C-alpha cells in the first residue's frame, strides 16, 4: 500500500495477519528511504515496526494513551497516525519532530526526548482516569534501556502498590544506544530465555477460549496460573514489584504481540508485557551494529551503508578532541578515570574504553548516579572525568549541588553537546547549563575557542581542586594531532583583538570567538574582542580594564540569556558602580525548536552576520 495515504490507525482493524505483515515490510522500506535522506533514529524504529502495528491494532488511540519512552522510537507511530506525508520534513526546521510532540497530533499524549519518564507519567494518567471515572487504557512503551533508570524503578514501585491499571510494554532489545550494562541487564537476559511458561500459558488460553466453559474458567484459574508461573519461570524484578508479568514475547511477531496485548487488555490490574525485539531489524547494517553507530544517523546511502556527511579532512568532532586529550592524560596520570551515562559512542569514548577497560565506567542511563559515583571516586583519591550531554546533565543537578559543589570535589565534568544542537530540538539543546551552574559555589565553568584551547582547559582542569565544568559543542573543529599541553590559569580571559582606538569591546566564548574574529578583521570593524573562556570565575582584572576604558560592551552568546555571561557582566559592572553601555545578544526566554543550527541562530537573530549588522548600527 501507499504509506503516505494512511490517515489514522483505524484501517488496521480490517486487515488480516498476512496483510499486517506486508504492511510491516512496507513501513520498513519507507523508514529506510525517509531516514536515509533526513537522518534520525533509525535502528530503534526498525525494531518496533510490528510492535507499533500490533499496539494500534488492539488498542484505540487517541482514546487509549500510548506513550513512547524514549520518544525516538515513535516514527512508526507517526506513520500510522497520519503523518507519513510529512516524514520528509523529519527533524527539519518547522517539520516533524523526531519525538512525540503534543502540538503535532492528538495521538501524541506525551513528550520525551530523554528516557525513563513514561512510567511515572502513565501512572499519573491512570490515577486521573480513575478519579474521573473514565474508561481507557494507558500503555507506556519503554525501550532502549529506559527500564533500568532509577526513575523507572521508582515508578514501578508505586505502580505495583496502587490498583490503577497500567499496561507496560517492555521493548527489550538489549541495547540503549550501544550495549546495555549492569545487573538488570543480566536479569532481563534471564527472562528473555524463559519461554516455557508463557508458551504454556498462551496455549491454555487459546484452548479455553474455544470451549463454551472456557471464559469463566480463565478468571477462576488466575491464582493457579500464578503458582505455575512461579514454579516454571522467574518473573524477575516485575514479580518483586507485584506487577503481573507476561513474556517473553517475540516482539517482531505480529500474531504473538496481538495475543499478548489482548490478554493485557482483559486484565483489571497492571501488567508488564516483555517484548524481545531486534534493534535495526530488516537492514543488515543496523542489525549487525553492536556499537550504536546506527542508533542516530545523518543521511546515508541505503545500498552501501555509507554516511554522506563526513568530517572535513583535518577536523575532528569536539567529543573526539576531548576523548583524545583525555586518553593522553590518562597515560600520564593513573588516577584519572572516565565515566559516561550510556553515551560511550556519542561522547567519542569508544576507543578509550577499549584502551583502559579497568579505568572506564558506563553507568547506564543514570546521570544522577554517575555524578555520585564520580564523587565517591574523588573522595578516595581518583580524578574522575564524567562525560555527560549538557541537556541530560539537568537530571543530575541535585548531585552537582550536593555532592560536587558543597563538598568542593575535583571532578571534571565534560558538558558535551553544549549550545544549540540542531535537529534533535528543544529536548536536546544544551543552552541552559551556564545559567543553572553559575550559582553553585566552588564551580568552575569554561569553554575553549578551538581544539588547542579545549585540550589545554582539560589539562588545566586536572591541575586544580574544584568541580570543573568544561563545555563543548556538537560540531567539528580543525585539529592538530601533535599539540602539547599547557596550563591556563583559572579565571583568565585573553584579548583576541586589542587596539588603542577601538570604539567598542565584544566579549564571547567558545568557537564563536574565532568566527567573530575572522569577520571583524575581514570587515575592518573598529572594536576589540575578548575570549571570555571562563564563564565562572570571570577575569576581574581584564574586566576592570574594560570598564575603565568606558567603551560600549557587547556580549555575544548563543545560549539562553537569563543567567548567562551577559548577566554576570551586568552584575559585575553594577557592583563596581561603572555604567558603560552594555548590550546583550542571546536566546530569549522561550523554547527553541529543531532545525539546522545556523538556521536556528538566524531565526533567533543571534547568527554572527545579524549580530555584526546590529553592532555596526
């Protein structure tokens, strides 16, 4: 069928099993064709094609609430709910989001860009439903290791305690972005191999339904079945939470999925349906991926599996620059250890983990635990480096405050993906970290202008004894491989352009400093430029020099204005009772949606050409 003709999922109920299987094949081909052009989360969606079809076949969205956790596994859901004709705009400016978005469709009742929030939300929906005396199902689809997060376990604890029915679909592909880690992974692997009980149970159900007396018997033997279950298969953690367990089910078998979902629908209590899926199913490159390379992709050639956008020769991703520098430092200092919360590949640390297997740690999707773990290492003489995406670091703010800042521990935190990140949109933009970290006592915050300064800042971070937050963005930068380290004194800025007859001073940080410098020199503008590489503490000596000159001060940032470097400059000038003209450029108090980073900057009026045009006025 023509996938783009799908208007809503109601048509599924008129299809037989063979037609549903054919539809699954059509959707897989459509996903490959679409994502190969737009980029996006490919493997996770190829794995849930049958699962999503079966969900919409059995349940009645939007009346029934279907929540995807993590939201990047919702592409098939978007197709079945009438958005296939917009898939060529996926993750583009003003196009379809790569996650569920309430503003997009009545079928999207939930939004999540990270993980582990669906179970708590689902229970809230179920309680509200029952308080309102309404009748609908709440079905969170939990995948890509979200079940292993502390937040999910907290929610399971209350779901098992309460009597508000939630149908939990556990999409178990034994992967998050790359291979799962931790004891729960082993527990789920044990469940994955325990087929005997559920094959017996499903066959008994099927037999009983075919008999006249069967339906009455089904309910009456519930307790007996539970005893059989406990004797034949360990229901694992779900049994401990007192949540009915059904599984493992082949998550790529439509018939078995439909049967399991129908059983769950009949229940009057919460249950977990354990679906074992193949991440990346149907495309050899994704099926054989063990490192998470195909989890989130750019455009690629379907036939060859070659990615179309490559780093320019002589450049390296910012994540890779930091990972390489860290490797060099770990050679020199055996006390340095590296930590990631499930972002080993994304943070460029894959080779580091191979090189130092005893000194590298993947904590799974548990940012708060990762920070506390780092604090324990630090308290006992180790020098931890924790790589964490800026937007996900918000989940560990309490630990940044209580463990690192309050105890003044020398943990180095690499804030990867700081700033605007582009197509992943508002859930992933790392534009808030400066604002929420600046108030923390003892914290040092810095960002380098180029690869050399990034390496030197990392080196300097390990020479000092305070919590050090090193920001770096998503893009790539020119990178030399033979650069040696040099110390940068904490809280020091530097002049990039310094003249005696300048008409104004511009302050900025990160790679924008070098972009500004290039444009200022090219246009011959009469202004000085400061590399404000430390966001905290600021360089008070250089700042005093700027204020004494009395020139207008322009602070250029591509992060959120509130609480950023501009506010720090205003506060400092006020404390010094100096009143120069101070102009701030940055992102106003609103969400920034998805799209190409430079396009987003232009829309916000903070791209460098727009800034300099305003500056010249």
